[in-house]
């Protein structure tokens, strides 16, 4: 049995190749960029108005003051989307302009509509009246002030979110190169596992399959359900691994049959293949029997998760998902911190993943309570939880008030990475 830290090192070394593809930007949610994305044009594309108002030349206002009004002739109106006026602008002329409209080159400042006095009146405006000096570039959005052509927009290895899609579409980027989603073939194992609605006392519903399948949007993979492998089907499992080696499947994940019992066939079958990196058993709870193997000379990997629901969920979150991130070129996930609300004890040499409840105090501090019912078969506390707390090895007692590491259960800590 190895430490959690050692298992992470093995996973980092066990890279399998994931391909790339071009996709439309409106279809890229939760995909991972495989190259840097650069801006193709200036944004804004030209100097434009930040407010509805009137554009004029600031130099025409230099001598104005409270005692000296000047009439500015209104010579037109420009709406957003209109071509800018190209005619020569005379002294003391102005043009009505709407938010977002391009500012004609002869003008260099904007007066908001709320500050305008009209002449002869608002219903029949031929002129605006100005009695103060207006500085240059008031309420002007400058060309390229947000992005210049060639600027870096999105870095390689970014999980794309709705805000990225908004930027890509705003800037006219139609297609981008992303990593393909890894293809995962999943098997539940055991004579007790069933897909029936009504079960006998000795049967167990096939929940792990549905849980992991439900994660495939947030966790960046394609899921294929391989069905249930029974206790006497070790040879069938071996044949599935052989088929994986010549297929588009990148990874096989099993749930159950990974411990040391009479019918736990997954480790013995996996060990019959030539492996380049491998571990079986990690000093963690829940999920101690977890298995990982990379096939030597192939871009194929196998995870054997424990069968208990919470062990399976924890091992996917803290082993399979970090492995997927690494394959896709995403930076290593970092925890966010919270204050522990209650004391907790564990075995010193084990890393613990504990079901917990995150909350916020009135003064904005994050607090987390470790829930009762941490056994790997208990789903009530998993339902009540909204966060995983990871307690590292090397320490036995965690006191109230300590700072602990937190991870979202059903998505990455991407907002903290």
C-alpha cells in the first residue's frame, strides 16, 4: 500500500495521449483549449460613444465659462450600427450620438444627454447650449482599449465556460482547437449488482454507474456503460481489456471486485497485462483498495474503484478526475480553504476524504462542518454534504478553528485554480 502523495506522482507520470479537434465556439462549453487563443482584431473596433449624448470638438469649448454660452449647431444623428459621418465638420457644430456608435474623426469628446440644454427648446432642437470647457475624450471608448489584435484571449489548458463563449463570439472567433473528450468504458461488478427497480434483500442497485455517468459534462469525458461483470466473468473482463487496446476507448473503469476477497478478480486480470505504471492499494479512506494501471506501450489506462458508493465517488473525484485533468493539459487543481467547525480524528498515516457541509458566516468567512456518518456505505451524509474536505496524512487530530482543504464534489475547483 502506498501513500496518496506517491499515487499522485505515479498518475502524473502515466500519461496517455488524447487527440485534438476543431469545434464551433457555441459548442465549446466545458471543453479544454489545446492551444492559446489570440484576438484577431481590435476591440472595440473603433472609437465609440460610452453614453447617449452629443459629440463635439473639445477645442471649441476652450473659452467657455458660466457667463459665456455658445450655441452648437446639431447637424445630424448617429445610431449604433450607422456608418460614421465623413463630411467636414465646421466650428461649433455637433452631432447627436447613441451609445456604441462610432465617433466621427473630427469629434473627440461626448456630452451625455442628461447634461444638455437645447435651443430654442427640447421639442424643436436646432442647437445645444454649452457654457463650460469640455475636456478631450470624455465618455469615449477607444479603439482596442479592451483587446488589441494579437492579444492573448484564452490560455491553453482552459476549461471553457459561458464567459469564454461570450468573448469568443463577441470577437468573431468561430472555431477553436480543443482536446477531444477521453472515452471511458465503465463496468460494475458483482453477482449482487442489478439494474432492476424492485430488488431482493441480497441485491444492490447499480448506482455507481449512474453517478459517474452523470458527471460526464462537468468532468470532461465520454461515458459508455459496459454493463455488469459477474463474479465468474474474469475471462470476459480480460477480453474487454484486449478489445480496448485496439479501439477508441482510452480508459476502462471498474467498480467493485478490487479488494482481496475470493471473487475480487480485477487485480489478477489486470496483472496479466504488461504494465508500465501500476499501484494497488493507497493509504486513504474511503477507497483504500483502489487500483490503477497503464498498459505498457499503449495509450490506455485502467482504474479499479471500490464498490461501496462513497468509496467509488471519492476515488473518482481524487484519482480519476485529477488524472483526466493532466491528460487534457489543465493546471493541477488547487483546494480552497475553510475554517473547521468541529473536531475530527483519523488514522495518522491515512489521507481522509470526508463528507462535509460548507457555509458562510455573517462576516463572510467560509466555515466547514464534517458530518456524522463517514462510513463508505452511508449515502445520507453524502446527500447532506456540499463539499469534500481532504485531511492529509501525517496528522491524527484536527481541531475546531483549523484551516482545511476543500473540494467541490461534482465539479472542479476551477474558479479557484
